[in-house]
């Protein structure tokens, strides 16, 4: 894993006994490899919950350490749809609204990757889905762009997302869904009260956008 420690190596082999032995002998749980990943990042990326638990058993382990993309372990768990590790990290104090290098929170990442179960966990733990990332994209914008119907519905109906919230260039979730030909999401957004007459920065309605992009 490019410049990783013995602890990184033990985790890449999913070797729990080796990891315990190294930690007992004062291996640094926050040492980073060439990608800026800590052993906890690695365990989370690889869905290795028992190893994540072993690492988090050390008080010195930084649950909110960031890798080269400014991802925390929670970002990885949410991207991967790993509900069990998401709950574990939150139980151990992971920052639920922490942003990555592009201003994306774990909720943004879960919505972008269609991980509805994880989105539900984040909402139940108080994640703020109205936070804006780079270019003012919210969780709903990511869900609409990627066509994740269940998540879009959940965000508006249960989490109070602003259905007409605009990105920096004036696009709403409806504009984004229309641009990508995500008909089912567009229809649901309209049913949930999206304003079909709202114009983007280029003074285009969602209908203009859909027509222009061949949808």
C-alpha cells in the first residue's frame, strides 16, 4: 500500500491477531500511507468491521483523520454503503457533517452513490442534508443527478430538503434530473412541489434543459 506501516499491512491481509499484536506493541494507529490513508481508512474501505473495532479500541486512534482526498473513514463507509461500519464510526465520535476536498459531507457521498440505507442511518443521527458543497450542490442535487429516486423522495419528504434549492449556476434538482434524462426522479420532484418554471443561470427552465439534451 505504498509506504504503509506494518499495521497497514496487517489490515490489508485482514489479519486481526497481527493488528492486535502491533497495537499492543505501540504501533501508531494514525500513521498514514502514500495515499494519506490511516489503518482505519483502510479497514473501512475494505469493509473490515472487526479490524475497525480493534483500531477504535485505542483511545489514540483519530476517527476523523483525512486522506489525500480529505475523506474521513465515515466518507468511505458511506460511499461503500457499509451500514455497520457507519454506525460504529458514529458511535465512536465520527464528525457527521465533515466535508472532503470538494466540500462533500458523508451524506453527499452516500446520496451520490445511491446508498439509501446509509442515508437513513445518517438522517437518524442528525446529519444536515441541507449543507452545500462545492458549487452549492446539496445532497438532493447529487441524488437527482444520479437518478436515485428513493433517496430524492426521502430527502424532500422526511429530511426537509429544499426541493427548489439552486446550485451556483442556478440549477435546481429538477434541472439536473432533466439534464440527465432521469424521468422518474423528475416526475417525483414535480409531485413533491418542484417549481417547473424556475430558471437556471442561463435562464432555462427544466423543460428547456430536457429538450436541449435530447430528453
